[in-house]
C-alpha cells in the first residue's frame, strides 16, 4: 500500500483512470434534475423526433452525486468551458424558445 494512503493523504488528480468492464458512453443533448438535501440527480436524455412524429425526450441515464461532488463538478465544468472558449470562441447560447425550466 502506498505511503500516502497509509497516512490518509490521497491526491485524486494523481490517481490513474481505468474503465470498468461495464463502462458505457451515452450521448445526451438534454438534462433534467431532481434534488434532495443530500444529493443531486442529473437525468440525461436525448431529444428525438422524425418526420410526422411529436418530439420526445428519451431519458438515457441518470447520475446521482452528493452536493460536495456537485461543487467539484461545477469547478471542473467552469475550467473546461473557459478552455474551450479560449481555444474555439464563445459557445452559442440555447435559443429562448427552446429552453425549458428544469432541463436544457
């Protein structure tokens, strides 16, 4: 066991990453949320529609995390967005008539 772990000091960014056998990659262009005092659930879906069909949001997966991790994810997303916009320009905003409360 590494000495850092024995001392109770663990630097998460230094840990190697590996995919589990059940790892899946899912596309989403919509996200909804549900929350409790203890955690936040993000529900990822895809807006689907075709000729003659009514649009529908097909939920693909949800991820539930404690609020402490939500704050860390917010900071990560801010850094990723800042880097993307620095390299590629401003991200276009979602049109007003397509925005829905509680999802995007």
